[in-house]
């Protein structure tokens, strides 16, 4: 159904559809090519781990220690909020950067790391490429000429130190030995903080190989942490580093090289809506400069400017974590209070419940983030596509597309209504929270947005790959956890195609188009392990679902659970507008389904 020009938003009738689905799951041994209905996709694997796109938490250095960090993660889990990574901030070290744990704060670091891992939580630790003068390793490094500028020091926010010289082979070997002290404990990566601009104090820094260009040192610093850690611990590791940060949102500086940014954060901001805007500006500049994946410190890192006793308002915190769910990295920590349950008042659990829902949404989107993060790294682009014109000096439009199929319009004030202008073009945009509301490309609307939702829309007819584990985000339930959910709302007339990348595996190619007879045909490439659940929303109930590969009719079941028990089948859910859920079953020869209405 294509509404007449000017029809605008509102409830739209749902469309009767004929749907063809092809799902292949190869046997343990690869099938002969002629036995495939749709061959495997053989897509390039994602070059990084998917936990880059999950929920991270941390405490600021002043409060962080072994006891408080373990309690932090256990408290999130007790509130049924998943955690994928904990960041151990700078005070973990006895001296900066001697790579020895402070025994007063972290008496048993290996035990702590092992406990986090037993909970399914990765561990990254803070570091830079500077060694402070009071570190026990400083004199050894200086005497052996392992530093830039023959050991000249600079003052920085954690003392006075010198920069390791990455162009000195002996220095690099020694430096890797320092990193091994922590890598051998089993950490999963580093938070590499931004000390590299301090090399500008040397005007033209002198290394073992000679003079350095302004960004040359920073690129060597971040690259070495990234590359050596992967060499030592494998592809499942990563670093957290800045893509672009700014001075008062006036001067924007690129930090790490684009290839290492799979989990970038855009620096330190105030806990205010102005701070939120500063973070958004840094993210927009990061996108313009071709950084693939990043987020920001939810609620702002700093303590200045926020109200006591929590350090930030509930309204700011809510709008920031909601936006944080719709960028590739969702991370929450910093000065003062960041734990969602501390913002609830009295017996209310409103903030905690909403936070949990948005973390759930973020985790469901991991296949989407991983796919578009990989494509962005391959093409030198960004998962975030700002609506603001590239190069604009005064950024006022913070709206963006998240990959090709999601549009986000952040709430940048305490208000619960804002004006939204949808991206120009023929695409229609479906309200994430109410699929009966569809907006034409280029429309301008006033959008009501109470604090339990956020202005997010997905492209009508797009194929969203989701990892669903429960019913919180309304994309399935616990039964869905064994499947890759393919959500299609309002399938349209145009041919649609989607890649799904994996960290290990051939990936998937998913396509659909309307046939000359008015039917819709879906195909999903063969895969050795992945099973798919197709969820079609805003469709009329079909009369029958046929497996054209076996020339049999799939059984209609009263609910998804029964279909799941039988291993295949389909059901109709009593959702507004109609929803059809199909479990194609095994598909090592291929599954070819037709829905007739």
C-alpha cells in the first residue's frame, strides 16, 4: 500500500502478501554444489569481535577497585541487565604505566578477571603510551633510549612522563614485555586514552627513525596496542580509543587510525544537555572522517555542571542512554552516578525498566551492527550517517541514519515533543514502537516522545537481522534465542537484499522481491549452523504455507512454542495489523516456502 501524496502519518491498512522463503542449513559435511537451492554466501568474516557492540560498564578511577567493579557488574546482572564488558579505569596501576596492579585497590587481579569471565564479561584496562618518572621502569627505559626525544618529559593529567619510541626495535620489544604483564592475566583489550596530542609540545617530535608528522605518533600508539594484543590473544580482543574529540566543540582532532576503531568513544563531556550535544558533534565529525563504530560516555564522563547528589538529571541520563542504544558502542560510566536504579525515585523502577529495555534492544541489534560495522571498515565509511550537511561549521541537526535501515532523531532537551524531518527520498519510515505509524520521506512532523521511548524508525520493507532472547523489546521471546530473527515490517514492491556478517562463518545473504504474479519471494543462503525465524508484520493471515522444495504444506500451529517443539511450521499472532511467524526447519537441501493468501 503506497499512500497518496500528503497522506502523512497515521494508521495504514496492512497488505495481503504471498511470501516465498528459502532457508538453507548445510549438513555437517558440505553438500555438493548441485544439491544447494541457494549456495552459501561466502561473505568475508567480520574482522573484529561482536562484543564491540554490546553493553559496557565502568566506574571512574576515583571509585574503581576490585570490590566496587565486581559489585557493579553483579548489581547490573541482579537487575536483569546484561553486561558484556567492564572497563578498569586508570587507578588500577601502581604507577602510570608500569603495568603492575595496585595491590591496595586490586589485591587479586587474576581472580577478578577470572570471575568476570565466568559471568561472560570481557575485561579491558586503561593505558597510554607514556611512562611516568616515578614508575620503577622509567630509568631503565630512559637509559636505554626507549623514549621519544631522548627521554624528554611532559606534564599531563596524571603526572610527568615520557613517550615510548615505537620506531626503536629494542624499545618496542621491551614495551611488549610490559604489556605482557597484563595480557598474561587474561584481559581482553585496552582503553587507550588520548595522551598522543602532548607530543605536539615537542613541535616536531624526534624518534629513533627521525622527525614525526603530527598524527604519526598517535597512529603508531593505537595501532601497536591493537595489533600486538590481537597477535598475543587473537581476534576476540579490541581496544577502546577516541575517533574524534574536540576542544569546546571548536577544534576537532582525529586520534586513532580508522582501522582500529570498532569501539570508539568520543572523549569526555559534561553531564548536561550541552555536554550531550558536544558528544553528538564529536560523533558526527567521527562519521565524516570515516570512523566505523563508536559511541559516547552515557550521561557524560565529567562531574562539573551536574546537580547533586547524582551528578546528572534523570531526564538527561535517560535521553543519553536511549541514544546510546542506537549507536555501535553502548557504554556507561564516569564520574558520579551512572547506575540506572539510582535514578529511580521511591518505589518506582521506571528508569531501570526503560534502561533494561534499551540495553535489550542494543543487544538484539548486534547482527545489524556487526554487518554494517564490517562493511564500513571495508569501505572507509561509518555506520552513523549524519543528516547534517558534511563540513557544516555550526552543527544544529543531530539526526542520523544508523546503517541504511534505521533513522534516529535524538531528544536533545528535556522536552517530550520535537519536530522531526525525515530523510528525503521515496523510502517510508515505520515508527519503531507503533508499526501502524508510517512516515513519508521528506515529511516534517511533531513527534510525541515520553521518556519510555525514543524517536527511532526503520525503513519500511527492510530486513532487520536481530538476535532476540526475550520479549522485552517485542521482537519475539525466549524461543527466539535459537534462531536468527529476520524482521520485515510492511514488505514492499522493491527488491530488497541484505547481508548478515559473522565473526566466524560464511554469513548470510537474504533477499526478497515481488514476482509477476504478485507474490513475494524470499531467499536465504545456505549456512551450516544458523537457523532462521522469519517474522512478517502487518500482513494478512495466509491460507497456507507450502514448502515448494518438498512439495508439502507446512503445518499451522496455534503458537510459536508448538512450532518450535515440532522443529518447523508457522503461526499467526494476534498482533495489531497481523503478524506471521515461520520456522522453516532444517534446510540442508534448501527450504523454499510460499505463503498463499
